């Protein structure tokens, strides 16, 4: 089968199952996430996870990353500095990289891309710790299906290069506004990227995040599918 299964767990946390059964988790924030179903707060659900992807260091993207990585030993893929921070927390399965590079993990080619945002974790004393640049990912599966995970980002013109180089089938895009793109900017991103299936994320968690899938849908061509699963629901793409 060519289908990729996407389970949105609220905010930006997304579980991906590839066509050969490989499992990847992006930006895990579960127990403190008001939009994540309680049934998913138990990290034992991620036993057997192959890859843990971290786009940047903010708490709403790494909240459960250390616990999942320690417990289940997935390969942690992120920019070098964030992987170094994970190692300092006792995680020994990291595979750091940098933007523009590609590595093959669990049957998937993973390319690190640019994102326009910021990245830091906050330590127990309230200090900000730099964790490298924020990033996105391109995932290319063994059957050729490709996902672009934009991460937290503003709109940027070089999204057109992602279309030219990788021709993504699916794009996972933030739409909430305030901290990332809103629907207006995300609609332009859809045009630049060229993917025909969009999974909006990073919306609805807090009152500040006002963007909605419906607002995005009104701004893009009708031949582009905007998925709108409920948190915890699995959809195929």
C-alpha cells in the first residue's frame, strides 16, 4: 500500500506510520498538552517507535521527548545542538545533523530543511538554553511517497525549492498565527510547496492561536485536500 497514516495528537505532535510500517513521532508534547487526548499521555503507547523527530527546542515540541527517548530508544533526529542537549539529558540514541543534509534512518530518507522561528529550552532555573536553529524535515519513504514537515515557521520563499527538489505529496503546516504562519501565509506556502494534501497543525491549543483549517481551506484551490482530524484520530494520505 502507498498510504501514509497520520495521527494528529494535538498542537504539533504527529505520529506517522510509513507504508512499510515504520513509525516516526514529531515534536512530542503530550501530558501537558491541553488538546492531546488523555489516552495518549501514557508514553508506553510509543513502545517500538523507530524515529523521534524534533524540529526545535520549545517546550510545546519537546515536552515528552526525553522520557520517550529514554524509555523506548528510538533514533532521535534533530539539529546537532538539540541532539547534544538530549544527550546531556541521558539520551544515547541521537543522530544529529544539520540543514541541507540527509540521512537514512529506519528505511526513511530524512532531510533537514530551513524554518524561520527560534529554538531554546528552559532549564529548572528559568534560563534559556540555545538548542540550535529551528528546522523542518522532508521524509522520503521507500515507495517514493514524500512528506514535508515544516515545523514552526514563518512563510519563506525558498519553500519553492522544496517543491522543486522533493515534490512532497503531503505537507504538515502550522496555521495558528501569532507564533507561526496563519492561514493567509499558509495558503501561500501551499502554493509554493505544491503538495495536494495538507495537514494543518499548531492551532486551537491556546486562544492566541486563531488560525483554523476552514480559514485555510477558503484560501486555497479546491483540488488541494485539507485534512482535519480530531486529536487522536488517524487519517490516511
